[in-house]
């Protein structure tokens, strides 16, 4: 049970990390277009 929770938590952290990278990428691209 704990292993399953740990795995799910790991996936959640990975998803959050990817989401942050995606948002930063969009911001950088938007800034590049505005410049």
C-alpha cells in the first residue's frame, strides 16, 4: 500500500515538474514573440 502511494506521489511530483517547465517555456516563447 505504502509503495503504491509512494509511486503515485512520485508521478505527481514529476507531473508538477513537467507542468512548471511547460509554463516557463510558454512564458519564454511569449516574451520572445513580444520582443
